[in-house]
């Protein structure tokens, strides 16, 4: 299992054109411009995309890996509201807390990736970690995650699958599209629809009812790097209506590298929990129960 800090720096040249994207060169004007553009997107719409971030050859290698591992996908068929919580009958019919949506999605868990996996190597790179941190524009450092299943999985959207409107439990998400759906599978989001001071249920209900006010579409292409603030921006992946499976790499960086998913959460999302999940289940490192 890779550790929280890579023992040696990863050679990124075969995966990323470092002339076009000199993320390793801290004195480069091009790197500074990349960071500034990403921060601007995060501030203005809670999202940024760096198109063609990975070399086509690297994308093809990752797509081949994901397709080879596809039979190991844990598939989840469930209903949930945007908050991944049980329906609360103290609220009226039609309220977002009682609006249940069908979810069909899957994950190729991180622990089945080999040491040669390009997704794993990108994730283990200190250069990549520091670049993501700067692009996010947050003061608190970020780390690679201890969770052995969720640290850098592939998200899987089979034909007919969909990931409905929801909020993330973490502040930000990093993704690399590897294989696109023939039809559908589009990332949609409503930036900053809520805040810690205002849940904004009325506007959320409007979107859940099909309203398009404030909805942004992002038609990601294979090789694109996306950074997204999913805690306050409701988002979804539209149904995959084609015949090709959509694969997306999800390198997950966190502010607290020690905390892991609770065993129940891990079993629900990733199909199982490891001994390490159970060992850390009672460690409330941030005071939250989940």
C-alpha cells in the first residue's frame, strides 16, 4: 500500500507533457498562469478544468486498465436525497430532505490497482499533490488519504447508470476523465447553491424538480483534469444512455490524512470494509460522527 508520503518522486513525463504543463517548475510563468486560472475558476464558479492535461497515450493506458478491472467494480443501486441521509418526514412532501432519487453507480476500489497503475502513480506524486493544493487556493495543507479503498478509485458509470443530484461530504473533488460515455454521462453542477449559513432549500427544490436556473454543464473529455468544490455546489452525472462505460479517475486529497470512512459507509459505497477501517472507527479526529 502506498504511504502518505511517496518515498521517491514519480517521473510524470510519460503521463503529462511537462513542456505544456510545467507543474514541476515552480519558477515557470506557465505554471503560475495555470495556478492563477484554476484559482479564478474555483472562486467564481467552484470548478476548474485543465483540458488535455494527460497525454493521449497515458489516457489510453488508464482506459485499458479500467476496462480490464471493470469486472471487479462494486455496483451500488440505492435511493438517496441530495444529502445521503434518510428521508426526514418532519419536512413536507417535495422538500429536498424527502426527495429520493435512484442512484446506479460503481467504483473500482483503490486497493486493486497495481504499483504500475498510472492513476496510482499520479496520485503518489508529491509534485501533483502540491500543484493541486496551489490550484485549490486553500491555506490548510492537503494530503493523500489513508483510506485504502477510496483514496484513488475509478468511478464507473455503466450504460443505464446515473449519479443523481447530491453534495459531497468533502470540501473538494479532483477527477481525471479516462473514458467518455457515447451519450449522456455529462457532469452538471450548480455552484455555491448553499452555504454554512443558508441551506437554500427552495432553490435546491427548484433544481430537483427540473429547474435549470444556475445549472452549469461541463462536457469533460478524456485526459481533462477537473477540480471541484462539491460541498456547497450540488452536482450530478446525467444518465449514461450510450453503450460505452464511463470511467473517471478520482485521486482524493484531504486535510486530515488519518481519518477514514466509517465501516458502514465503506461497505455501502465500496462494498466492503478492511480491518483498518474497523480499527479507526472509534477515532473521532474531527468531532463528527460520520
